[in-house]
């Protein structure tokens, strides 16, 4: 066959294949950066936003807010979300990752701000979520209300996520905690073997929030995150899980507890697909 004819046929075939692939490429998950000034935190907050293609009805959008949004690239979160979405395992979703400022100050238990060894601005961070980030996410997605809202975090960010979810069940329906810093105690705690401040908060709370919980804890090691106080992760998570199960208004299937070997980014990356399917699976 004539070489020029072969080149022509190859060129036309390649062009046709490229044009066929373009619509699919456009339908993939996208990632972008944004910035939001917070008067509560008194700083510019960097946001990483990952979103699936816009659904026919914006009201079908779901929202995931993640503490430690600066970890998204290391967690390979865009790739994981894109793979699940292309395989039709994920509902329309917007993920907003909040890049941390001072994690030991902003991540904590809001009503214990100033009383704990860390988390002095946890109340400010709670106000940032409720009054600034949540309205921003709705405006950015073009919705009046998300179909569902989930919050998640890692280490001290996981402690913060559970605290915010418990405080705002009118907005949040599910929470994910990866190696949470549940061992954090109040200043001058008399009993060093006592359960952490989050345990005490949940134990004494009279609230009955309609939440579902997904927790991960590894058997050994710290989170490896800078300025993170997540220690005794598995025993502390065990205690939190048992306490939640003891609440009469929480059903057994409202709690998923994943256990692993370590508490680090590599381990979190492995369980992230399961978490996303649990939170937003079709």
C-alpha cells in the first residue's frame, strides 16, 4: 500500500479517536485552588477543590469538607475520586480541602478552647466552618442546599472533624476520622490514664445528633504530620467507638470502624476509596 495513503489513514484514525475521547475527558474530575479570607481565623485560607462534572440538577451535588487539604496530592485524592466516578461508583461531589494554618491551635474541641493543651482557636475554626466555609461551598457549587454533607480529617484534623459534626448535625450527616487525636486531654488533667477530652464531651453531651461515623486507626506509629498530637491512636479510637455504640440513639450500622497497621498517609490512601464509597457511593 502507498506510504502516503497509510499516513493519511493513520492520521484520520488518530484524529477520530482523539475527537471521540474529548467528551469523556471533559467529563472527568477537576481540581483547582482558591483562597478565602476568614475574619474568624484572621488569615487567608487556601482551599483545594475537587469536583465531579456538574449534574443536570445542582441539588444532586454532595459536599465533603476535609481538614488538611494540603495533603490531597499526597493522598492522590483526585485520581481516586476520578476513578470511582468514571466507574459510576460515586455520586456528584464537591470536595473542599482546607489547608491548615496552625493545626495545634485551630484543630480541637470548640468549647474546650483555652482549657486544653492545644486547640486554643478551635472555637474560631468552628465558626469559620459554619459561617464562612459552608456558605462559600454552596455559592461555589451553585446550590441552595447540598444533597448531603460530610466532614473528615486526619490526626488532629480528625478530632476537629468529629467535634464540628457533633456541633452542627443540622448541616452535616456523616463524619470520617483518620487516626484521630482522641488522646488529647485538658490542661492539668489529674488522671493521666483518663480518656481524652472528646470522649468526655461525647459522654456528657445530651445531644442526640443523627450522624453516621467512619473511623480508621492503625495499630502503631504516629501520623507523621508536623505539629500533630495524635498518640495512642488505636486505644483512643477503640474507646470512642465503644462509647458511640453505647448511645441508645446510634445504631450499629451507623458506625464503620476500619483497622490497619499504621497511621500514616500511605495507610489513609489505601482506605480512602472505601471511605468515599461509604459516604457518597451509588
